[in-house]
């Protein structure tokens, strides 16, 4: 998983999660990357820089949409929109219980199935460290409306 520092045309800074640098470029070109604060799709990638935490207090990171599909792997980024639709159609939305459910499946305490939900970056990184495949799932608003 690749975490990029992004900024929208309105000057909002935010993080985006992507399967790879190429996945970011493709999603950006397809208009799937948008600012979580204002919805602006004119987004640029900031150059990686050491983080200076001058204020001493970091805002807690918001959780993001993620999915775990045991057999499917990461979808082909070129067909991201369709892939997201397929992932949403065949996964169960477990919401904030995502990390717990993914772990239970991994350790055989729950039936293996495709799930999606929300996880913070720290939760997602912990899952990946345990060998659990977690995929960022940037869901365009248009899809949310048709599938919920
Ligand atoms: Zn913005």
C-alpha cells in the first residue's frame, strides 16, 4: 500500500491510499481522487518530505473505506471503477468492525468472505503487518448512492 500526501486546488492537505503509484495516476486521470474536505478533484501529489510536527499535536487521522477480498487480490487499476463496483457488490459492509472482522477471518474464527468497511491508517498498517490483505477502496459518491 502506498500512502501519498495530496493537496487540492483549494489548499486542503490530505492523505490518499493507493495500491501503487501507478494506481494513483490512473485514479487521478479517471477523476476518482477527490479532496475529502471540499470534494475538489483538482488534486496534486506533494513531494515526499520529512514530517515536521511543529504544533506538537497531530490531528487524529480519519478512517477510510477499505476492503479485504480473500481470493480476488487487488483489482486492475485500469478498470478501477468497475472493480470497485464489483468489490462492493460481493463484499459485506462491516463498517467500523472492519479490522476485527478481517482479523477473525485471517485466524479462522469467522467464515472467509469479502468484507469492506472503515479503518484508520494505523489499523490498516497493523493488518498488513499480520499478513492480511487490505485494499484501499476509494468509493465515488455516485456509486455510494446506487449501492446503499
Ligand atoms: Zn479541498
